[in-house]
C-alpha cells in the first residue's frame, strides 16, 4: 500500500509510528469490506477510542458541522454531555440504520450491563451511490458487529476498505485515509490522529502540497463526463479525530472546527451537496465522565485535567496537518474500481502527480 510520504510529497510534522489514528494509545479500528457482484461496493468502519476492552469508558468529545447535508447520529446527546461512550461507525448513507442496530446488538452481546439503560450510537455516513447500489440491503447489523470484532491497533488499511469502499474523492477513487502527529507539550508528548472517509471535492480543485494539480489531471473523469446527478464536488466527508492529550469537551469541539482548514489544503471549497461532519475525542482522564445518568443518591464530583486554552495552538496545527495527509493517503492508496451499472472510478495517477510536483 503506497502512502503520500512515499511519493516524496513534503508534509510537515512528526508522525507516530504507524502514521495513523491508532497511534493514539488504546484506539482500535476495524473494517467490514463488501465487494460483491457488479453492484455492491460498500462497507463499515468501526473506531473504538479505548479499544474493545474499554469501549464503555466514556471520552470527552465534541463535534462540528461544516455543512449539514449528511448524518451523524448521537450528536444531540454528545453535545449535551460532552461525553462519547460508544464506538463510532462510518458507512454509506442508507446503511445508518442497520449499523445503528448493529452497535446495539454488539453492546448487548459484549456488555449487557451497559445496554441495560439506553444506547445512542454514533453512526456517520457518506454517499457511495456512484459505485454502489446504495438502496440495496447489502449492509446488515451483523456487518457492523464484524467491523467492531475486527478492530485492532497498529497499522491499518487505507483506500477502498470499510465504509470507504465505494467512495470517490476529487473525481478519483477515494475512501479511507489516516495520519497522525506527535505534539510536544513541555516535558510530555501527545498524539493527534485522524481517520477520514473521503468522498468529496471536484477534480479541478485538487491541491497537493500547495500545488494546484487538478487542472493538469483533468482527463479521465467519468463522473463529470456523465454529469452525474449532482454538481462536481458533491459527496461528503466524515473526519474523526482522536488524541491522548487531556482536553475538555469544548476543546475537542474546537479541534473539530479546525478540520476544514486541513481539508481546504487539499483544494476543496466546500460544496453545498457535501455533508461535512467532524468528531474529536480525547482518551485522557479515564474514569471521569463515567456516567450520564444517576447511579447513586450520594453527592459526587468529577475532575478533568486539561491543557490550558492559551496553550492549545500546537494541537490545532496538528489537526490541520493530519487531516490534509489523511485525505492524500486515501487517494494515493487506491486502485481503479468498477461498480454498479459499469460506473468506473479511476485511481489517482501517482506517477503523473509525482512528476507534476517535481516540475513545480
């Protein structure tokens, strides 16, 4: 699997060992990838902030919507409490329901005590209907459970895997990408990681390392050649950020608000027809935010250790850099794909891209 840095693309910052969201200690990612027949090109991505063993221990979290032409369930309760207490799943637009049910079934199986009150899973989507029959019942609840069961730390696959299987990005085959940065903070070091489900951007917009390459790569663009359903740039992008830096829920939301700056570095201007939804969580402060409903009549307090607001800028910078690189990784990792009705998705021509960057 090729990655953006292997092409010599100059990308700033120090990465973690896997250059992935799983560099954040405890974070695990799993996939279910469904490529079947001529019209099934879809899947499920599961992100467990504290891994399968600790999934029920909430994290501080916050969200941001750049454009709401999309869905991320569970965010009303997350905004109310600042607490993320379940895994995050990514899939296609019309599979949100089966994945939502699949998370519930999985929690009932793994931790019936956690399921004894109520569950409000976080499931987000992007639209894969160019390559996938989005109206078919391809994804079922058990596929969500399989992605959760498959979650692991360490290096993870990118490109046409999991929820990113049928996605397009800048008119090329898109999908799943990830990256990480190490942030020094006094005597400590923390990791900021991103996982993107990239399904956005018009070909003409594509920018790599500050170089506008979209016009040079304008040929072989079947989506625009067919004038496919919606204007160029339509699609969506979901970004999940994780960090082990101790942050307040409001600071997590502030990280999520910086995601568009990283996306913009890849060229997008943000289409009205693109649902751009982002979530950030912090795995610090284990044991805090332990409950969102009363468990006793005794008075109790919780304490959160956090980075002062005045020292948070290096984490904002890391978000911008990981998001940019994760999108490029999603593009670079891919191969061409043919899907429903013979629709064709060309891969980013990495040799031509490298030559363009050298020429510039």
